[in-house]
């Protein structure tokens, strides 16, 4: 397998040196496994493949990684790959098609650590990302992330992409941090943007997250657990920084009630960490679409 990967990388380096486009190079690179693809991107820019380095996005810095995720390097790449692999498998299982050709939205893309990996599964023109922070746009430009990137308000009323419908929407570690009001506003926008035969992937925290959260007193922990048990949703804001951003847990029942237009069709537990659940949703036949 390693020899095959090296052969393909060498071939694509020659293609790039002879003027091939990013899309042409990616068509060939998609023949390698996602782990090798991720390692190649992690090495960018790479002096051994200068022509490829001029086409592929640059790797993030350790400072970017730790600032947004608390992890970096190979450990972070492995977590990212597990998430992307889970999405690919569930997309194929629940839609009956591969992701190549699908239109993909990363809601809260940060600095593009996941959109970068999506290049193995989706064309650059079909990759979209939005975030509330200007620094995300700056990083996208600095790292030369292929795709379409834009700012979005914290409690959005629409996506900034002119009514585009998406085959896959994912939000990694977004709804683990938002208040009830902002969560509902964002879900409404994403439901509206999801194609009728599309799939959504969200990460949420279960109730036992609060038992492991080391920043609260026993009384605060007991209150948040009781709130989750009572209404299926608990939120602790990061005051005084924000009243709508903090730490959040929610139940599958709360999520189903918040967006009845979607059905929970599957979930993966523990592929990222023990206290984050990946939930897969698809449009329901029982309810009319919003709008």
C-alpha cells in the first residue's frame, strides 16, 4: 500500500509540474486512502513535492490547532479522519450514493481542518464553509483553502450562499457550545438549506459531560444535570465573554423536537471523544419543509 501511495503522489507531482489543475490532481489523489491523504495534507508545504505544495492547501500551525481544539499534529488528524470517515460511511448508507459530486457545507469551519480533508470526497467548487469569526476568513486565505467561505451572524436568519441547497451539512463542536436561542436559530437555517435527499451531521454532548467538566462546583454540576434531565438541554455561558456561547448538552429528544422536519437516522458514539456524539439526520416525510 505504501508503494502505491508513493507512486500516486509522484504521479500527481509530475501532473502539477506540467500545469495540471487542482481538480485534475485531486482526481488522481482520491485513489489513495484517507489516512494517507490526510498525512499528505499535514505535510504541506513539502519541499519534496513543490508543485503539489503550490496547489494543495497549507497545513495549519500548532498554535491554530491548540487554540481551537486543544490538540495538534497526528493525534488531531486521527480524530478528524475518524469523523470524516464516519460521515462518508453514513452518507453512503443513508443516501445510497458516494459523496463525490455532493455539495457540502461545514457550519463553523474554524480554520478548515475538516474542509481540507473533504477534498478527497468532494470537488473544491462544491465545498462551502461559514463561521462567525473574521479570523476564519483570514485563515482560509492564509492557508489557501479551496472552496467557498463566508461570515455568518451568531444567530443567523439565512446562510450567506444565495439559497444553495446542500447534500451534506455538518457542524463539528458547534452545537456543543451554543445557547438554546442560538441553537434553534442555526438549526432552522440549516434545515432550510438541506437538500430534500441530503444528510446532516451534528455533534452534541450527552448529560454525563457535566460529570467530567472540571470548572464547576458540585452545586453547579447538579443544577446543569437537573436542567438536562428536566428539558433535555443544559447550557452554561462563558460570562462575561458571551451570554450565547459556552458549554452545552442536549438529548436526542430535544434535538428531534427542535427540528421536527428531520429524523435522526443514526449516530456514532466515541469516535471523537467519550463525551461527544455524532448525530445523523435526514429530511422527514412526516413534516413539510420550512419556507
